[in-house]
C-alpha cells in the first residue's frame, strides 16, 4: 500500500453561476435562493456532496445545504429570508411569483396560508 498524498485532493466540483433578477441560482437542476443584494453578480460555487459553498471573488459569501434530484426532475431550495424584501417592494409580486409554492410552509400545525402571507407582503 502506498502512502497518502502530501496534499488533500479536491472533494468538490466548481461552477460559475450568475444570480438572476429573482435572486436565484441554478446548480445541477436545482434552483437555490440567495440574498437579493447579490442580484446580477457572478459567484463561484464549490459543490460538495452535502453543501454548496458560494464565493464572490475570494470572499466566502454563503453556504447552502445541497439538494439532490432524481432523473430529469428539477428541485427548489428557497429560503424566504432571501426574497421577502424584494417581494415586499412590489405590490402584487407574490401572487405571480414562480417560487410562491416553495415559500409557503407545507401543512402541519402552525402553517400559514397563502392569503395570510400575501396580505403581510402587500
């Protein structure tokens, strides 16, 4: 058996992603939300098995939990904290938002309905 290499090898892949006007990025068929202050910026993503680490230049900007999809399906990982400020500025943006269903908590006790959320945004 040979000895281990002197330096650790990469256990991630890299991808450059541009933040869209809706404050999202797309990595391996999954749409992730990022803070709205990053709209228009190109980020370097280090894609690990369990997380995605985003860099702006050499500065660590954000770490997200990685989602995996099956087959040709697409996934969404939306954090409402990232998009709520942008939606609050636009009166009816929540009604027409493509990520609306990902923002609303799924059933269960204490779940908030679409009307309550849209009223609080408007």
